[in-house]
C-alpha cells in the first residue's frame, strides 16, 4: 500500500463521514461512494486531494476519479477504514 493511497483514503473518508456512507465500490478509474446526504460534502475539496483527478456526484454516487493504479490502492485502504 502506498503512503499516498493511505493518505488519500483517509482524507476521503473524513470528508464523506458526516454525509453517512451507505455503500462504496470501485471501477477501473473511480471510487464510487453512495451517501445518505450529499449536501454535507464539499466535492471541490475532495477533487483537490492527492491522486484525485476529479470528483463529482452522478448516478446517485460520489465519484472520485483517479488513475488506474491509484484507485486500487485508495479503494483497498478505504475498505479497511470504512469496513
């Protein structure tokens, strides 16, 4: 696990925790997080985290866009944190 992956996962977790995490998954370039209340997150702040290319809410998910290798590292660490 890369240090950047650990740091980014922790930052994302802290940013979305107040919104209530329903579920999360990943695809080849995105960490997808379903939340209870999207009004409680700052998407632009998440977009500025290390390794994050963009962040947006679409299809009832927060989609955190990253590079292929980065998303695997971040998802693995996020899974440990969010359980």
